[in-house]
C-alpha cells in the first residue's frame, strides 16, 4: 500500500518535471517543419476532419456553458479553449505540420510582400511630390 502511493507520487513528479522542461521547446516563433507526402495525406484525410468536428463540438459546448461562464467571468477563456484552439489547429496549420503557426517560408513571403508594398508606397509618394 505504501509503495504504490510512493510510486504514484514519483510518477506524478516525473510527469510534472518532464512537462515543465519540454514547454520551452514548444515556444518557437516559427514552425520549421517539412512534412512528408504521407503526413500531408494523413492530415488531410484524418486530422482536418477531426479538427472540424472538434471545432463544431467545442462551439456547441461553449454555447451550452455560456450562461455559467458569463456568471463566473471566464467566457473568453472558455471560448479560447473550446473554439479558438481547435479552429487554429484545424485551419491555421500547414498541411502535414504538427505545430500551429507560420512556417519560415510564410514569414519570408510576408516580409517580401511588406517590403515590396513599402517600396511601392515610397515610389508613389516620390511621384506625387515630383508633380
């Protein structure tokens, strides 16, 4: 009896320690993944439909819990957990990627587009000042 309680405590401490040390690894600014074709097909046929179902189910659960979460003042947190999280992992993840977020390719493309837009604005401002 005493050893099973001790084993449970050791297991829970080990689990908490492993989760605490792994969390900084998850906090990355850009997703650096190159998924295979199999991962993309599996994501398209399995993970995305499950994500849509989770988003719809989370929305329904949020609506049902809304009176209670409004009274407690935590409707935003409930919406984030039940709706926004599943929606982000379904619709904002690259096909086959495991992490939600922009890939390095997306970030570079956005930088190029914003630089192009700024240079076009500067050229139009120069053209207007020359007139």
